[in-house]
């Protein structure tokens, strides 16, 4: 949401109603975003109780409680413009940034500087794990990752824990902005493949069965909720299998790629 202040000045009025000692009249020559104006107007009405008094763009009634909820919706650029308008708002920069961090990114950086908020806004909103490269994953339990050929087919090469065993696990670090995402796993079904359990930051995410009567490409997908902006840990564990008991190695897990995109 972009709010552009072309010309801004403030005029402090004395309001006799003792319930609203911190009221101010904010005069805006222009507010580019109608959605921002609607949000300001609605919050002002709610905070002040002046539901019968028409609020014009040139005479917007604000109180101390309006700007902080609004800061939860604004980008760092808009907060810079807002805090530069008046000394009182400049002094409230840390409080406004703290609200924006908490509501938009799920945590607060010590100091609450605008630069910290900008760094959080620049966090990635897409992530990809190439499972054909062993250096992007760290083995947590079981054999090391090695180059294998799925179903003994020379053209189906990837990296997998070899030899496989029940309890095999690996992890990968990803950086994402807070939000809702789609996670897609691309790999191969095979008669000797197991069930992959995924965890995000220690919380169960989803289970995917990769066993099948024949070898074939497959994609599984699930929703991913990232609760805070920053670095996260994905853990993948294979401790179950629906493959035939007659198979000596029933816990193979051969993935090609993991892609996380905005949901």
C-alpha cells in the first residue's frame, strides 16, 4: 500500500471533550491511495466516535491510537515519509517501526530502526532446494548423500542417502518472509521408496508416500505458513514405508527439487 504525501501540514485544535485530549487535525492536500484513506477514515471514526461528522481528506481527525495500527500496513518507504512530516511523529519512529515489525514480520529487532525494517522487507519470498546437489542439504541421521540413479536408469540421476535405512533424515536452511506459501516437491515414485515426513522449525508439516509399482516422476504439494521473517529449518525424515516387506531396502527417498513460492 503506497501513501504519497505531496503536501502535508498539521494544525492542532483544542477539543473540549475530555475523553479525547490527544486529538489532532491532520490536513492532507493529497493522499494517493484511496485504500489508505479509507483505512485512516475508518480508524479515526472508531477511535473518536465522530461517526456522524463527515471526515474530509482536508480535515482528517486522528488520535494517538490511529497511527500505530496503520503502521502495521505501511511499507518502510511510507513510514519514512510519515515520520518526516512532523517532529512528534519523528520521535515516535521506533514505536511505529516496532508495530510494523511485529505485525508484518512476526518479531521485533532490537533497536527498531528503519534500516532493520527495510532489511526484513527485502527478505526472499521464493526459495528452491536443488536435491541433485549434496551441499544444500545436511544429513542429520543415516548414510551420506551420494549420487544415485533412480530405478537404475542412467538418465535419472540425483543425490540420495545411500544405502537407505529407516530413520534417514536431512535438513536444509531457507530464508523467507513471513506469509503463506506453496511448497512443491519434485521427485520419483519407485517400488522401494518410503514415506517422507517434513517438518518446519520442528513442527510437523506433511507426509508424502513415494512408493509405487513402477518408477515415474511425481510432484507432491502442500501449504506452508511461515510465522516470522528470517531463516528457517526444513527437516525431512524417512521412518516409514508402504513398500513391499519383501524388498530389502524399503526406505529410498529420491527427490529432484523442492520449490517454495508465495501461496
